[in-house]
């Protein structure tokens, strides 16, 4: 698989990232059964062998069990840690934690960031996180306080690079102004069924500042490649059906899968979008990897855009 540089950092990774959100089906430490570990190892190994070199996690995925499962997989695959990059995220706190009655909330305070990183390092049994992202923008977050936490983590060697997730362009700019190090990534929801970042300035800001956009849910939660029940009287279902049909047509002409075409559509964007593939099915993980070496023509790309929009460009 082709590689790309992460933002303005020295880190390089595969064009596609592997997302570990679904690695463990249940939540919490009790979820990490022998069966769950084996299933996680199978998915991680499939991604690693297919050429994925960036693995995306978060402290809240299965309430820590996903990070623990990933750490277990690292110990099972010799040499893997030295050949990959590990991303994890922090900044979301669950309801009733740590005290009963506490709300679901965002927390990008210095103390929470530092505490979250220590927990992630412990669960994965690693010494350094390659890329730490703030999972959501905290309405009470102070850029200067976040910058202090980032500086402490970098100086201690616990985190190499930093970024954000689900931040608006203006929020990225405010945080970058306070940070002495460059923010190298912004995870955003982007797919053929979620076109907002093309119009709201998010991708423009990434390109201008050298930030790598990482697309989560690049297959729209699997809808782009799943043949579920469709109700043509509903506008969104009609849209999905026509996009699926065109994906199938382009895929057949190219001799690849609709899954690969869906991801290649994102890879064609000039901002260097990195789709995050989240399937736990080895066959689908491998099929997605084919997109890393596929380039759509300008005409194919715009046909798919027009199909998703439901109208021609003005």
C-alpha cells in the first residue's frame, strides 16, 4: 500500500488507517475474554498483513477494552510495534463517571489529558503513543491549557505528535495558535454520503495548514457497501440506492469492489485524506486495502459526487 506523511511531522503511514472501534463487542475489562482477544488478533493481523501501518484507537472504545486487546495483539505479533503507528484519542467522559450523576461530557483539561494518556499507555503496555488526538472539542477547553498538556507529554516522550478529531476549522486554528508544536491531523466524518467537509471549510483549512484529514465512517457506517432494505419513497434511501448502483458500475469497469471505489473517491481529494477502515472482517479489510493503489479519474470522481448530490454542479 502507498504511504503518506502525517501533516507536517516526520511520521509516515499507509494511505488507509485501520480503526479499532469495533475490535471488542462489549465494554469494560470483563469484555476482554479469550474469545474476544482471539477475534481482535485476527482482525488486527489481517490489517497488518494487508499493509495498514496506522492503527486508530480511543480510550473510550469498549471502555478501554479495545486498547487492552490491541496491546495483547502487539505482544502476539513479533516486530509489529516497530513497524506501525498508534493513534489514540481522549477527551470524552461517560455518564456517572467518576461520580453518580456526572453527565456525559467532553473534558480537554490538562489533568484529564495527562491521566488519559497514562491509562492508554498502561492498557496497551507501550511507552509512547505516536499520535494523540482530542476526541471532541471541549466547550470549556482552554487552548493554552491543552498546549501545556501537549508540551508535557512531548517532553516526557510519552506522545510524539498531536491532533484533533471532529474540530471545526476555527477551533483547529485557535488551538494551533496556542500550541508550540504543529497539529498534524483532524479526524472528520467524510464519505460519499457525508459531503459537509467539502463545503464548510474543514478540508480547505487542512490543506492550507498541512493537516492530514482522517475520514471516519468513510463507508457511511457500511451503508455504501451493504445491501439492506431500501424504501424508495424516502429521499435518503433513494440517494443511497443510486450511489450504490453507480459504485457498482464503476467497480465493475475497474475490476475492483464497490468498497475500494468508495475509499478511492476519498483518496482522490488533494488534501491527502486518510480513510479509517473499521471492519473486523478480514476479507473486507483486505478488499479495502486495494483502494490504496487505485486512483479514480476526474470524470469518475465527479460522476460520483453528482450522483450523491442528486443534481449537477451549478
